C-alpha cells in the first residue's frame, strides 16, 4: 500500500513532459488506454461532417441584419475558440505549479511521543499556473501537511503562530480530552500572534479526521489553515487492504474551487493499475456541498467521519458536506483516464474549459 | 407495470377539461377524494369568522397616519389577491404547455442492436403557460427522450450536432469502455457543429442513469441537454415489482426550477390507484441540492445511483444532490391529492402561489 | 428522562450570573470541567511568547510607506480587538433574551381528545441580545410551542389566524387523511385573516415531525411559523431510552441563522451528566443545508424523518437538509463544554466571534 500515494517520479515526468500530453498518452503506461482515443481526436474518428452546420440564425426568426453566412462563420469561429481552450486545459493536466500541499509529515520522536511542528504563516500560493493568492497555511502548504498516526499513538503538536491574528487548532473528529479541543475561550486561550502552543494527547479513535483553525475560522480555514489527520486502526478490516490510499480535501473559499489546494489543471491525478484497489478519503473543508462524481467505475462507501457504515454501499456520485469525511473504495477494473469531479457543474467547467474541482483517476493496463 | 407512466388519455382529459379543476375534482376518479375538500373550500367548511381580523397596524405602535379602518381594508384586499393567485395556480394544475420531455424513445433495431438517434438542437421551450425560453435539447425535448434498455443490450446512439458549438454525450452512471465515456479531449474529440458521432456499447450495469452533455456542460446541461438512461435489470428484485415507474428529473438552470422540464402548474402529476406501488427515480441534473418532500405517505429508498442500498430505508424528505439518482418506492395506501415538492421553499412557492418544483401524487380510491 | 430538557433554574442562574462566565465555570457543576481551562486562558497556560511576532508587513514586499513598527502595532491592536470580541461572545453564552420558543405545550383534554390552541400572530422577537425582528409566530413563540403526543392519540388543533394574510398548517411527516394535510386549495380553504380553523386526527405514525405554514410558506415559515410535532411510539425501542430528549430546529430565514429561534450567544446549551444519553432531534425548517458538527463525541444516527434507519450508524457531522429530521443519540462519555455548530463556517463565526448556529453540549462530571 502506498500512503497518500504521490505519483512516482517517472509517471510525473511523463505527465508533465514538455507540456505535451501526447507524450504522456503515448507513453508505455498509457498507450493502450489512450492512443486510440487520441487518434480519434486527431483524425475525426467516428465523426462525420454533415452538409449544413447549424447557425445561431436558425432560430433568430429572420429579424437580424447579419448575413447568415457571416453569422455562421462567426459562430464557427467562436466554437473553435471554445474547443481550443478546452483542449489546452486538458493537455496541460496535470499542470506544474509551485508548492504542494497535503505532504505526509514525518514526526520527530521524543521517546514514545510523535512530535509534529506546525507553523501558521502566510505565503503566496499558486492555485493554478500563474494564479497566485495569499494563503494562510501550516508550514507553507495548502492543505497543511498530512498527519498520519495510529490509534493509541501519543502525539504532540507544537503550533507556532506567525500570523498577525490569533489562532488555535481543532482536531476535527478526534474524541480528545476537552482541553485539547482547540476552541478559544472555551477550551484554551487563543494563541496570540508570535506565540506558541502545544497540544498533546493519545490518539483515541481511528479514521479520516482533520485539523483546522477554530478561531476566525470562516476566514482562516477559507485561506488554507486545514489539513488531514488520518488515524490508522490498530486492527484494519479486510476491506481496508488497498493499494492506493488517497486523501482528497475539498475547499471553496477565497482560493476558488480546489482539490488539495489546487484547481484543475493543476490538480493531481490518482494513478492505479488495473485490478488495484484505491481508497479515497474525501474531506470537505469548504462552505458548500460538493457531490463528487467518478466516471467509469463505482465507489463503495465504507466509512463516514471515520466510523464504519453498518454495511458498505455503492454509488458513483457522493454528496460531501462541509465538515464531513467519507471513505470509499474503488476497485479499478476499467482501464482508462476517468474524469473525477464535483457534479455541481459550475464548480468544474466554464465556457473556457474545465477548472476547479476536477481531476482524474487513471487506471493503467 | 406502466413504463414511465404517462397519464391515460381519459385522465388527462379530465385534468385539463376547459381549465376547470372542478370538473376533474368531481369526476368519478376523484370524487371521493376531493369533493368534500372542494365543498369546504367554497362553503367555508370548518372555518369561522372571528369578530376582529388582525391588521398590519396591530403592531405599528400607533405612529402611522393611515386610518386603521383603511389599513385593515388594504390588508384584507392584499390577502384576498394573494389567495386568488394561489387558487388560480392550483386550479390550473396540470396546465397544458407546448412540448413534452422525457418521452420514451423506441429504438430502431439494426439486427441485435438498439439504435437511438439523438439530434442536439435549439428550440423554444414552454416551461409554464406563456413562458418560453431558449432550450438546447436532444430531439427538441427537455429532458431529452427517455432511453430505457435492459442490462446486456447492445445499444447504438447516433448523435447529430445541430448546435452552434461542439458537444458530446456522457452516459452518467454507466460503466462503459473509456472511449465511450463522452469527455472531449480525454476520451473522444468534441463533436463539432454540423457533425455527427456514434456511440456503441453493451449495457453493463442496471439502474437509473442519465445521459448529458459533457462539453461546456454548465451551460449545455443547464439549457436542457440531459435525459434519463434507465437500465432494467435482467433479474429484477421482488421490491422492484411496481405498478407505476416514474422518472423525475430535477433541474434549476436557466429555465428556472423544473421537474421534467416544466414548472408548476405545468408539471405532471403522478397518478396511481389505492394500493398500487409507485417507483420514483429521482435524478438531479441541476446545480443545487433539492430535498424532495412527499405529503401523506413515506418513500422507501431502495437504490442510490442505480446500486441497491444494503437495506431499504424510509423517509418523507429525500435530499438529492446534483448528479445523484435515488430510487424510491411509495406504497399508495392513503387516498387523495398529495403535494410533492422541493422543501427549499423558495424553489416551490412565492407570494404569488406555488411554482417551480411542485407536483402531486394523486392516489385514486 | 427530561422531555425537551430545559436547564434547571439553578444551572441557568449559574450560567447567567452577572455576566460572569467565571462564576459558572467555577461553580460546583462545572469546576472540574472548566476551571483548568479558564486558568489557562488567564495565565497563558502552555502558551509562550516568542521574540518576534509576525506582522502584516512580513509579506508586503516592502512597498508600503508605513513604518514596520507602526504596522506591527496596528496589527497587534486589531488582533487584540478581535480576540476581545470573540471572548465577549463566549462569556455572554448563554445570553438572556426575551422570549423562549419550542416550549412544551400542555394540551387541554376534551374527553379523550388532546386539544391544542395555536394563534398565528406577529410579535417582536429577540434573536440575540438587542436584536429584535418581526416574527410571525404560533402563540408568540419561535419556534412555535412544542407539541408532543403519543402514537394513536386523538388530537385537535384550533388555529386562530390573527395575521393580515391567510395561512394553514401542514403537519409535516404525519400520514394524515388528505383533508387534514393543510395545503390551501388542494386539501382545504385558506384560513383567512381573522378566521379560525380546526384540525382533528388520530396520530398515525411515531417520530420527529413538524408543523408549519403551507401558505406563502417561504415567507411565513421564514418568519417563524413552524414548530416541532413529536410523536412518541407506543412501544419505544431500547435505543430510545435516553436521559435527555432535545429538539433542535434549524432556521436560516429573515431572522438569520438560528437554533430554536435564537442565534449564539442566546442559544440554549444542552446539559447532561457524564454517562447519560442525549437524544437530539434535528429538524431543518430553513432554506439551506446545515451540516451539524459535535465536538468531542460522536452521534449515533437512529431515525430519519421519524423512521428507524435499518441499522444505527455513527458520525460527528450530520448533513441536514430543509424538511429533513434526523434523530441521533450521544452517549456523553467525555466531560467538558463541547462546541456544537453548523460546519458551514460563515453560519457560525465571523471576525467578530461566534454567532448564529452555535451552541454547546455540556457534559458535567
């Protein structure tokens, strides 16, 4: 099993090779999948041209002064330009950007305690190629570094606040002692600018959890102060034996619609081999619901907020509300590049092409 | 079982008779249900008039210069006008409009292949009486024609694009080979204006699925390029044995809040006889969640996205997110005309009366 | 078991004592829980001050003419003011306001019939301290008085309309005879200003239901015409044996984001003793979804819309859509003051502190 699987370098290289999607698509890994498709794209495939293209004037009722031939030409040009933009977006995927979020953070060991240092600080964050925004982060990442521990571990989190306002960390989903719950003026004082604060606890319950700011949180979380806190169970269930374990954090704050801090085409594809099992841990840190839709294969829902569902159930579109975590298993039995996106379409596509909450599950033959 | 049951002609005639809801309500089918109600509406029923109606000035604190009697008269007139508009809407239901969507499309057979011809084209679409909008459609219908096949069928879809921009069809929920998935520049070239494209596949998985544009889709689907793709199982479960099988597609795009392409009072009632079972296949092709609420009876949820739930469960309000399909069974054990609507109230009612995502389940004695 | 448990007077007194949260926190009931926390808040606890606080100018790129020391001072002042406002909000909780909604209404008995009198009328309603709004109410309460009966009871509801527009009551979730369903012009005439109307029925199905206006309802319900209609089962399941039974009605209409008609800090905490079981009956009467998140403990979901789920399941964040009711059990095994709020953060917190859909579950040692 790969933990929060990053693309192996060789795949990443292929995917990004000189902005050339063709190189990727013709690579050994993906040839069987996509070469036929690409050929179709270029050669017209099953496509045939009919005698008379439609024009906008077809339904204009004849009141326009524009000559139909000119209108048709303008419409064709607009359609071509739209397709060009769509194609450019797809070909750019996965686009390189500065900064990677959700990177697994290795703990320092202090005897039996796993120690994690988190510094709250502002950085410039590149959401998509060329679009940089102000981000409030843990350790300069959006989402913050991924913390992954085991049930029963002793954990210490050192928070250093380099922001200009107070903050605090809530460990969302963990059933901690009250004084570790991270809510200023209820369970602790706020952590002032320039100050530090230490949380320490024994990890009580397994599952896909989160950590995020609980002070001025609509703003601080919206700007990036959030991360995954995954707790592996002491005794995994058989259904949890997977080949790829992927955390997907949804957000929709000041950075736009993002998956793990990036918008399409800078989102990260999930890659698996035919027959492998992928676990996706959906986490919503945004302000809106996002029904995530996977093409080509179904998802088997196993956990809600880190708790097993009474029985696994299947779907292809899973509605994920703010604060929720849902864990699903995908058995990768259908080779190809499969779109994987929020099905609130304005979160995923504009007339300029796909953007925002779009990625792909690539099943290699 | 009636497939995507349309009202029998005799019922439709009654429902629409000369704008007269009274005729319908007094008809043999509905007398027992509604006559008492209507009498109550006209005669005042259990209603009694108290001595002193409230007026807006009751809480005005005495600072207004309007004479209380005049204010009371104005309030009464406004309330009467509101009721008049509400009543007119109900009496108009189900209102006749031009065009019907979601009509079952019979295939042509090419040997063993079921062939469906879909033409993408713009039409004017009447959402409610007198409100015509531009619609982008399959075969001039919103939703597009209903495709209903069986697991294992061989199916061919001929798409002809008469629009002024490119398009493509994604078969949402079907686990097809990648090159039939309908995502331009990932699995196929876009289908240009004036061009045609053919999809062909063996239907892999049963359930309530959909087909819709996957190119500039926020616009194209919002304007009507969507339809139901229902796959009947080879071996139906006992719980699937129903008397009425009804597809209800929700949308909230440029045409407003609609059920099967129409807004109340032009929506279609579902009609069943006492004791019958109705299956409703909810499909959300919009951009918002819609919690659909049925009055008078509960719904038993059996399927999610075409996959059986581990065990059926009951509700009266079912939250349906974009891209989701939920199948429910209603055992019609309570006679009457039952409101059936989205419970986000601004999607269903205004001060001018009910509109948008409202219909009725009529259980005839 | 306490029914829709109100705080005992002694607790309320403590909570509100002279605006002093310290008094509450040091009280016998809460000492063990919170005294340590408060000490930490005042003394700095585990907090340490580092040498150099961050300032907004750290990332300003040097183009500002403001002297860094001045900018730092301004940032510090702003942060301090923000914390002060946050602290004031928390300390004010639970704040006293005029008017309490959702108060259990004792029926008059007319032989075997439980009679409830509901008067629809406008009042001024204090949502938070000092913020008064126009409310349209049943009996002057928002939510309306809680009706709690038993399966099979005979119930009569006398509605008197003192509003300036017509109204009607729909008993949301109850499977009543059609003529008791409360939909003007479909099942009854509207109840005119000044008029009265009587509903009478035998309660058919158990569970957490609601009553609300079904006439101009987007406005009337948004202004407060709603309440809980809880039906206790004749044979409760073992899982229903709880110590605290709490109705929590969500709304987001013209009064802002509210729980039982109040916004934080005027919301009511739920109080239980360590080891007790709390049932929360969530009801959404608003226009938006609200994923309710409980800190520190999970919720076990038992019922949807008054119907048992096939098997209980666990979560810490439960997505509740308009019209839905969800019943959960919390086993209070973790002492402390636990935040309990909508996780759409702009419904719960602003730069001025927590507001709206926030309360607490207080587990006393």
